C-alpha cells in the first residue's frame, strides 16, 4: 500500500481544490453515501502517516487553509508538470490484507464511537492512488484477458471544472484527523527521542520500524531500504545495537523518506537498492523472507547477508530465523 511519501503526494493533488464546492459526485464506494458530498465545500486537506483526511463543510461555511500545504506546493511547482505517478505498493499476501482490513476496521470503530464528523478519512490499499483531472487507464490485460480501466471508489467534480478520482481506498467519516504528528516521519514535529526509545526494544528491528505508533508513514519499502543503508540485519534485536547505530538508522529513515517525497514532487521514480532485488549494489546475492511478529503482519523482506551481517547476542546465539 502507498507509504508516507506517496500519501503526501496525494494530498498535494487535492490542495488546489480546497475552497471549491463539489458539483457532481460518482464512484463505486459502498462504505459511504457518495451523494452526501454533493454541494459541499472542500475545506481542508491533511495527511498523517498513511492516511489522508479531507474536511467538508456546507458551501457557505468558513474556509480554513491547511497548515502544511505551502512548502509542498512551492516545491512541487518547481518540479515537472503532469508527473502523476501511480504508486506501486509493496506486495502483500492475502493474509496480510485480511489482517490490515481488521486493523482498519478497529480504527473505524473508534471513529464511530466518537460520532460522525465532517472529516473523510482515506486509507489506500494495494495500488491505491489519486488522480487529478484524469482517469487511470488500464496498462495491461487482467486475468481474464480484458482491458478494463480501474473502477474509481470516488469521483469529485468541482465548480472550477476540475475533478479528483480516488482508487482502491477505504473511506470513513470521522470527527477529526486521528493522528499524532510526533510519530509521523515526514512531519516537522517528529519526535526522535521517542522513536529511539522504541528502537531500543528487544524486538527484531524490522518489526519495530513498521509500528505506526512510532513511525507513522513508514512502510515495507522504506523499511527494507533503510536497513540496507544502515547495514543492519532485519532480525537484529534493537537492544543489541549501539546507540550510534540506532541514530544512524533513524537518520536513514528520515532522509530516505524526505528524498523519496522530493523525487515524487519532481516526477522521478524510486530506484531501490535492495527492495525486490536479486543482488545488492555490490553484487552480493540477496536473501528474501516473510518476517513479522507472531500473530501480526508478516511482510516480505530483502537483505544482503554480507552487507547486513547477523549480530550475535551476548550468549553468542544468532537471532531466531537467521540460521
């Protein structure tokens, strides 16, 4: 599913429509009544981790601009025009998707307890995306051999004549954005100290990095790439690593995420060093495994045994799963 940098790019596509009234709606979503959005004004657009939030008010309501739009809009304006990159999400097995559906349903239940609100939350699934003023077209035949264009979950037409198209996403009304900016790796409020404390846990480091309580927006691609950049084996227990190693890993997480966002804003594609590769940049054979906590998400992980050596515990035993 799209990670933090991709969702930030999605938010940028919605920003020009803030302040405009919805004149026509469409889409296949059954989670919400799309007609409820007709004649409402898009008041605000925010992103927190992997979630996008859009606020809607009555057409005569006050307009409150988003706080973090300016820098992203200015940088994107200096980039290439028309670079609407469709994001390819990490590959998930069916069990992964079922577990994630359960997690999102629990979050939606919390929203329901608070009561309905004027914020519409979007969580994007596999190959989820947003298009502005264009529809996604099929670039290959499906399993049946048909060339069918993707079906939008939601289409919003605005008074300016422009429109937004949302693909493969879950939508739910909520009273306010449910997020802590101190855990968002792309937020200026990201709390390094709390993130470092989380990394010091005795759990395998690749499990901790995907914990959205501390690393909101960090997904499987970022996880694989930064562990390679920091030369850390994915199953190494955080408690065994020196503080300097954890600091370097955190630096890699923030820098890689920022660089990826910068590339997206300038229409450039990501060129992974280890993710889905058979060899690392130095020519070593790459190993692949499905790693994750017992009873939790298990994600495909790539690592180089030579560049990311196993770190032995104090009793001389390697981490479980590395033998």
